[in-house]
């Protein structure tokens, strides 16, 4: 029995729509109830929010396209000023109402001009007898525009006296949108995150035709068992599933196992999934490079992580500053003379020093250090003479901005600013090479 039912739309179209939006039937059914029939006046504004990759944009595009409802779909990141946004809506409205794709550019300098041109486009396109939907994706960008843009869109139905519904899609809640001046609150609708069962169902639909659905579903179950705790993004999981499936099939292709030997297939894919954990969300290598690395049975060390790439872009003295900061964070102050002075004199190894040196400083974490100690270590490890110029101090600020260093306490202390080094030992070893 189909989950989507509405008397205003054909049953075949609703059945096709249900197959395109798995695990979002309740949200689509609620939207259909709000929309009503084509000629009905719908709610003036709808606010749909949810985390990234929860299906907001896909569901709205699929719903409007499948049921062939007149609509305008605009991404507010691409059209980042009010003029670009309003002109794009008018251009898409012209193409929606006209049979030809050729549309003329209509200048629109203010929202008053937009209201006037919008009325003309609706009448000339014959759209006054049905609801027109204006969907604004990434609507949080509207907060960066003029103060009247968001309240005006929420009252667009009232301002134009037209059957229009504005749909706002965002990843943040409405309380962060509400302007200081009074405005009409939209109807809010929440898209929850996909559960692991939903992800299993959605990803299993993409199984290759040469393999059975149960075989691919078992692979997706293994993939989610590894990545679900660190990644809930459907797009990222779909990319990982497509990237690693060939490695999962290798024992079956070689004849070493059949499709039901889950244990052998898991032992074959486990090390490659562990390597793939290093690249979740990063996209540091292309799919072809990843497949080549798998084919060559490369070691995990060959897959450079984010920390291995960052130092390449650092300036020359920033590398030495970072090394000096690491030494200052993990070496006690009393050892500076022994490590960085050529004629430091005789150092007595007392029982007190031996007792404290048994505990590794890496286990205790980084310690804060003052700016003058950082510069003193820098001057001792750089071969040539370095003058304390503004360039050096600006590079320290840049390291703090990149979160490679962190400032501890306030900057107005009598003894000057204090810092901590936040990078790992492997990072410093890569820079030191």
C-alpha cells in the first residue's frame, strides 16, 4: 500500500515520487498536505531545517519536479547579493512561464521593483491560477543581505497579492533567523538525520547489476559498521561505498570466496577501510589515485593526511617557529641551556631530575611558554642570524590563526603573551625533515 496519497495528484506520480525519496515519506506527505491542490492558496512561507545531507534540497527538487509544480529554485550562496538574488528569481520565473528558454535580463534595484516585476511576470505567464513556489536554498545567507529582504520574502504573498509560497532551506534553526523588527513567522518543518537503518536502505539501492542485492547490502552493512560513528553524511558514505566496493569484490572475482563468505570478504576489506578512515571529508586524493594506491597495496603511511600537507604551504621561518614552539611546549625550562647553548657548563644529574624525567612530556601534554622563550629557541636553531622584525611576529599571528599555536591567557599581561603548540610529533617530524 503506498504511503503517499493525495486526491489532487495522480496515483502513478505519487508512487514514482515515493520511490525517489526513500525514508522521507512522512516529510513529503506533510508537505503535500500543506501545499494542497494546485489552485489552493498555500501557507505564505515555510522554513525547512536540518543538518547537512538530510535530504532537504533533494526532497524539495524531486517533489516539485515530479509533480510538475511551477517553481523557482535559487541557491543563496551563488547569488550572494539582494540584486543578484531578485534578478535570478525573475529570470527563472520568465523561463518557467514561457515556452522558450531564451530569457531577457531584467534589472531589479530594489524590492519594490521586484514586487512590480513579479506581478507582471505572473500575469503574463498565466500562473495566477495556481500556486508558485520560490525555494531559497542555503537561506542563512539572507542574514548577510539588507535587513528588509528576509521580512519581505516572508510576506511576499501579501505584498504581491499572488498565490506564492516561499520555502526557506537552511541548516540552522529559525531562532537564529528571526530579525529584530517584527515579521511573520514561517511554518517550520524539521528534517531529522538519517538513522543507520535509513542509510542502509538508501545506499543498498545503488547495487551494481552484476551482483545480487543481498551481496551489496552485506557490503553496505560492513561499511556503515566502520564509518557510521564518524560520518553520517549520505554523500560522503555514497562516495566511500563506490570507492571501496571493487576491493570488497576481489576475493569473489579471484574465486577464493563466494558471495556468502562474509568473514573472508571482511578480512580482505578491513585494512583498506582503515586507510580510508584517514580521508573522510578531506578529499586529499582523487578516486583514481586512491584506486591506484589500493592496487599497489600501499602502506597507510603513503596516504598523506592533512597534517602532512599543511607544512608544505608554510613560509620558511614559520616552520622554524613551529619547531621552536614544539620544543618550548614539551621541554622543561631548565633544559634550555643544556640543549641550546654550546658552553652550558657542567650539568649535575640529580635524583630529582631523574625522577621527573621518567614520565614522558608527550603524555603530559603541551605546556605554555612566553614569547621571549620562543624567540630565544628560534635564534638558536636557525643557522643564519634572524632579526626580530615585524615579519616574524606576523608569522606567529598566522600560526595562531591556523590553530597550529594557541594563545593562553590574555594578551595584555605584564609578562607578555603565552602560547601552546597544538601539533603532533609526527607533524613536527615531517617539518624537520
